[in-house]
């Protein structure tokens, strides 16, 4: 294998998987993380998407993340909200730092140097660990920490959600998005009301393509 894709089961990571499979056919593996998220169903969907793509998929458990930070993605008693001037309640401190670091360790053990991740600073929902400067900084740190040359690729970094939808259409993999999971509430059919659902729906609406995902 030449490529490791961080696959949450969401729209963006599914798009990255499609791009990686296009770039490196037959050379892709995927990894997801169980960190106590309330929408854990995304990992079930990630497995289904991996099966469709015919790539091996592994889930790594990181239970400590939910014990380190208060956020509405791991606490069902906390409302999903975004107050002006503050980070969204859905922001999980250190999540992408942990994910990319653990994925890099796994990649090195497999002899893999290329990682794909779906972070995006255009429609990044206010998450600081989705920014390009963070990813570039972390890549340099990981290279130094493990004396290994990683290549972290972020094909969605400067794309809007609409452009991401169009990208999947170009790749001919729009049907994969039917299996992807976006809803923060962990619902299937999706709620269509949470910030993640609304951002996804906006992207499809802007390009005039019907979202294959089912909504309430």
C-alpha cells in the first residue's frame, strides 16, 4: 500500500477516499477513529464506504479524547451551538492533532508515506485544526519526530462544500455519498437541522445536484 486515508465516514473524508483511489488505484488503505463521538454511526458508514471502494479499513480506539475536553460531539447533554466570538461547541480540542499523529504512526509501520485527510479551511466551521498552516506545521513536526518523510495531502483545503460536491461528480463517485454520514445528532435519516447537515445541504443546493443522503 502507498496511501493511508483518514476516513471518518463523512462527506469530506469520503471525497478524499475517492480522490486517493483515483490517484493510486489498488494502493489505498483507510483508518477511522472511535473517540466516543455521539455520532459513532459514522464508523459503520465508513466501513460500508470502504467495502464499496474495496479498500481495507481499520478502526483505532482513542477513548481518552472524550475525557480531556468538553464538547457537544462527545457529550449528549451539551447542546450543539456556536456563540459569536467563541469556538463552536462541536470543536474537539486536539482531535485532528491526535488523528493525524496516530495515523502517521500507523502509516510508518505499514511503510506508507502519503496520508489524505479531508480538512478544509474554506468551510471549516471555525475549527482551527482544519487550517492549512496547522497541517503543514504538523507534517514538519511528524517528519522530525519519526525521522520519516510524510506527505500529508489535503485536496479539499481550499474548496467550498459546493466545489467538493462537484469534485465527487467529476470523479464519478456521487453515489458513495449516499452512505456517508454528516449529521452531528447521529441520525439516519439525517436531521437536516444541525450545522453539519445545513452546510452539506447548502453545498448540494449551490451546484443544483440532489443530495443522495436521506433526511428526516
